[in-house]
C-alpha cells in the first residue's frame, strides 16, 4: 500500500494519516470504552446499528477488527467544537467528516475490494435508523463507531507519532480496514 491514499486524504481535508496492522491492536481498554458507550453521553447508545449494543459484543467486534490485514487511520483537526455547546456545527462537521471518509474508502476499494470503515459518532446515512426492529438498510455504507468497536483511537493515534489536538482544536478520526488480495 502506498502513501498516495494518505495524500488523497490530505487533499480532501484530512490532516494526517498512517497505516497500521489491525492484528497488533490492543483491546485492553474494551471494558472502559464500552462503559463510556453505556454512559450514553452522545445519546446514541442503543439507538443505532453503528453503536453498541447493535454492533455486537466486545469479543465479536475485536475479532472482526483483527480479521483484517491492513488498516489506515485518518485524522482531521478543526478549530475547537463542542458537541454540547455547538450541536449543529458538530453535526455538520461529523457529516462532512463521514463524507470525506467515504471518499477515501471508495478510492481504496478500487484497488483492494471491500473496505470496513469506522468513524466518530453515528453514521447519519438515514434520517431514522431501523435499529433494533429491522436490519440496517445500508450495511455497506454505514460507518460504525470506533470506540463502540473497542478501539482506543487515541492510543492508536499516539502510536503513529503524529500530534493530537491542542486545547484550541478538536480532532476527528476514522479507521479503514481491508484484507490484502
């Protein structure tokens, strides 16, 4: 895999990106991350297929992530945005971020085939999610939550050597996973 995908991601608005080995990920923070989901600060727990419990158990999601050969983590830095104090701006940024992630996914899929994508927040494709009454209408387009999949995105990002957001910034992350042919 070459750096052209990271270059493409930067051209469309991401700040940085790095490749990683999904099989080497630590899931030692799984319980803490799931407890954070259950606290439901975001309001998404139990309401979407992209969030717990809809995504499956800790064991199921960690096994799924480790089933992939390659990973790409992308970061977008913005001016500080509060999901509590600026909910409309935060929602707009989240949708833009997911659109950008989808663009990178589509570029990757041209070369590697199917790509599984994780992001921040709920996926936002549908106005109303079918969870839990009916299956997801767009399982190939949804962008499930990173922390709901028991990945400590900050621990992963710190391993890249790139910086995180400062106090005057907000950071958004997405993860793209695939298998080599």
